[in-house]
C-alpha cells in the first residue's frame, strides 16, 4: 500500500531505493485506456495519484481535453478501503483539482463508508465524486466491446468489501487483484 521505499523500512530493497531513485516504486494502480474513444479509467486512487496522473497524461493519445478542468479520468474503480487504494481521492477535492462528478465505482459497503466518513463525505457532498455501487459479477460496460467486472476477493475487510476486477477487451482480458 505504500510503494517503496516504505517509511521506516530498513530492508535491502528499501535501502537500495533510497540510494537509487530509479528503484523507487509507487503504490500499485492500473490505467485502462481505450484508444478508439480516447476514454480512460483508473483502478485504485493511490496516495501517488498526482505522479500517476502525470504518467497517464499522454494515454491514450486520442484523448481530448476540453475546458479549464477536464476530467482526469472517465471513472475510478476502487478495490477496497485500505488507505493505499483510495487516499488519492483527496486530490479530487476542491482544495486540489476540483473534480466535477467523477464517477467512483466501489462495493456498496465501500460506497457507504465514503459517503458517511469525513473527509471523503465532503467529496460526495460537493459532488467532486459520484459514488456508483458496483455489484459482484455484474459487468460494467465501458465501451461496446470493453467491460470491467468486479468480483469479491477474500481480504481484511475492516471498512469495505474487497473487489478484484476482470477487464475484457476486444482481443484480450486482464485480471487485477489488489495486494
């Protein structure tokens, strides 16, 4: 949930990443890009969202950005309520980006957690994000031949259920499992 080097870590991997910035790694997330439409979606809004957005900026090359605050993504899919997977939502609030009705897909339990707990509730109340409760095993259509299907993953579920996602495209499929 913290990429590496992680805070306070003295393992060889972390020490090497502190000495050599090329070995540093951000918290895992996944960009889904449809070059035909220029649309894109993000799985997990990590604390590294600012840097991950910069990496995603040119993808897909067909993306058109219009207006003073174009949407960063066409939607965000969250896996679970461990801080490394949703803390990046803070960048969407009015103090930073000022998103407008960014669709955020998550389990019903996770949606309730975000809607009833600050500071996330403020994102919902100001419509920076719009929560979309996703049901396990029900595909969400991103394009006529592009779907994302949540499924339940066993994990520590203190505040939410945990979803993995199957992304099915016109030629390939991808399985995304958190942690």
